[in-house]
């Protein structure tokens, strides 16, 4: 049944053209594939913007039907240390690639989870098997990857998807799944996802399970995010001095959306910038938010 399929997998890009919002990266990587020649690659950037998807597209386009035999995917953070990675790579690299491409591809996800020592070992592994393998490394933060590894790779920095691309993905899914959303709902999805496409598709799927007519309210409630205008309202009420009423609404909002104190303080922090205050007052409020967030993280809430 179609409703048991996870949409992030169902709508995973299958070809270069399906990867949205990373045009400069896609065209360079496609050129490598067209020439059947690939340097080691490092894909850096936030969650859900197409790093793993592009690595898969590279393998599929490079090796066509034989991509499974020539592609090894490992997750640096669940392979319990670099030794497991090394052994698996060694096994994989021992045999020649199948087909007309003279190398295989190792995709190593979450490389920034590796310690310095593990990265040193990875660097040696990359050197040892350059004859038979190309590495595609993925990481959220390129700054956590050792320079000697970075210098061996072509580095690509992925960005959160811009609004128009998020909208076009929403439109495509909506059409396929016969769901309806108005502009406010799309805007809400973009706001809560912050350009993370996986989050867009996941929230959309939960919304669709509740109602095929998706509204702004539904998006916010399933994303466990209060509506920005509600937070702004609470802040304005308290600035007017009506703390009791502000507190009542605040509790109400927290219960309705199932927000933790920490979720809430982060949203308040964002909303402070939209208040009708001078900059000095805004900065002092942000400062307070920071202090409260620190106390919540360090202590109990
Ligand atoms: N640029 C994109 N174009 C189209 N769909 C995308 C894009 N980026 C992500 N998606 C959608 O989100 C899902 C998850 O993306 P992907 O696994 O590529 O993210 P990632 O960048 O590897 O994130 P992470 O850092 O969390 O591993 C994909 O299956 C796809 O449905
Ligand atoms: Mg990934």
C-alpha cells in the first residue's frame, strides 16, 4: 500500500535533474560523471539538502545497472570506529570494479563524527586504495574534517534549499499524493523546515495522514512549532505589562503544540527581531533568552 512508503525515500532524486537547489554543485559533479572520471569528493552542509541523494545519483549514473556492485555505503558514526571502515573498504577494494569504469565508489556518511585519529587512519585508507576506489565523504561541518583530507577532495558546500525549490518539491508531492495546500500552508512548511527537505516531506506526510486538506495550523501543530504570530502576540502582551494574560496564553500554546521550554525559548529568540522595539532593547532581550536557554540546558527545566 502506498501509505506505508516513507515519502523521503519515495521522492529521493533519481537523476541529476531531480536534485533541487544545488545547481552549481550538480553541474560540476555531472561533468565528472560524464567524463567517467571522479576525484574524491567532500559534500558538506546541513541536514536534508541532498548530500546522500547526490552521492547515490552519482553511483547510479556512473555504473548504471551495476551500481550496487560498485558502490559501498558506510556510516562513519555507526561503524564503531575506523577499524571497521578500514576492513570493509579493504574487502570491497580488493576486487576490480565491474563494467567499464576503472574504479568503485565508497560513500562515507557523517565523517565529522570521526575522531582526529580515525580521520588520520581514513586518510591513509584513501591513499592506499586510490587506484581502485574513489571516496565521497559527507559531513555537516567541513571545519571538523582534517585539512589533509580536505585537500585530497573536491569540496562542495550544500546550502539549505531556497523557498522556490521547497515550494516546487511541495507541489510535486502534493500532485502525486492528491493533497491540497494553500499558500499559507506552504509558507508554514518552508518556515518550520528551514530549507531541510527531509523535514518538509516528513511533516507533509504526517499532515496528509490527518487531513488531505492541509492548513497552516495543521503544519505548525504537527511540526511541534507554535505559530510565529502567536509567539509575537504573547511577547507584545507582556511588553504591555499584562504578564498574567501573557503567561496564560503561553501555557496554552505550550500544551497545544507540545512544546518544551527549550523549543519555546528558541522560537521566542527568533520572534524578538519582529517586535516593535529599538535595537538596544531587542539585544537585551536576546541576551536574556541566551541566559535562560543556558540554564535550561545545564540544569533542570
Ligand atoms: N536537493 C534536493 N532535491 C530534492 N529532494 C531533496 C533534496 N535534498 C533532500 N531531498 C529530499 O530529502 C531526502 C533526504 O535527503 P538526503 O538524504 O540527500 O539529505 P542529506 O543532505 O544527506 O542529509 P543528512 O545530512 O541528514 O544525511 C531525500 O530522500 C529527498 O526526498
Ligand atoms: Mg545523508
